[in-house]
């Protein structure tokens, strides 16, 4: 019996295996081909949709940014009425954080024009608006409190900035507490002011600049 050449034998086995593979793939495709096409199409659609949404979102943000920059440009040119109208338009649209920024900037313009009552009214509305961006709202609250610090009752100041003063995670906490201390000093309640100042001096979140300022104030207070 003639021996089969080893090389020819391996080639024959490889060819059979390829036929089996192809037959298996054919059966697999016949059974699942439609589903495979759907899955591939869905994956491609998702990729295209993501890029489309991303491009749309980027374009939308650019539009909001351009509108806000235009309103700021009008303000810098001294065209306050036109600037306020543009900020009012932005604030009335669904422009995300730019709508909130527009209201803040409108209040700043009113203050520049010495329309303090209108500005304070707007800031009070922002302070009461829980849908407003929380970080921006805290900024407005502190600014509002600074304008009220001279005349407003201590209870009103405390109600306005008390939550910020007690929130250890709020970056504005030291500033809010310093403002409360000033309100107590204004009313001659030195012991309460000292207590707040002592806490601020011991806190790691109080800046060195503020600590120096506090030490200067404490040194001038009667014992």
C-alpha cells in the first residue's frame, strides 16, 4: 500500500476543514443573517446619531455663547437698554446656564445704572428661584446680602445666607459666615461675632487673606 505524501495529506485535511467552516458559516448566516444585518445597521445608526447629536449640541452651545457675548458687547459699549433687551431674550429662552447668567448680568447692569431697587428686586427673585443654577444663585444671594448688610435686620440677613453659612460643602461658606459676623458687629452683638470669627480662624476652608482680616478686626474689638 502506497504511503500518502505528508504534505498532500495536510493540504487535503485543510481543504476539508475550510469546506466545513464555510458550510457552518453558511448555515449560521442563513439562520441569523437578518439579525446580524439589523444589529450592524443599528450600531452604525447609533454612531451616526451620536455624532449628529454631538454636532447639534455643539452648534447650540455656540449659538447661546454668541448671543451672550453679543449682549455683553452692547453693555461694554454703554448701550444698556439694548443689552438688557438681549439679556431678557436670552433669559426667556431655554439656553441652559446662559439664561441664568443673563439674569445675573442684567442685575449688574441695573446696578451700574444706579437702579438699585430694580437690581435688588431681580436678585431677590433669583435668590428665591430654586430652579436657578445653585452655584450662580449662591453668588447672587451673597451679593444681595452685601447690599442689605447696612440696613436690613439681622434676622433677614440670617434667613438669606444662613443655609450657605451652615453648608460645609459650599465654597461660599466662609464668606457667608464673615458677612453674618459683620451683621452682628453692626448691631453691637460682639460675642456672636467673636464666636463666628473664632470658627473661621480654626477652619481649613478659610483663606489666609480672610484670616488676616479677621485677626485685624478682632484686635480692634473691645475685650
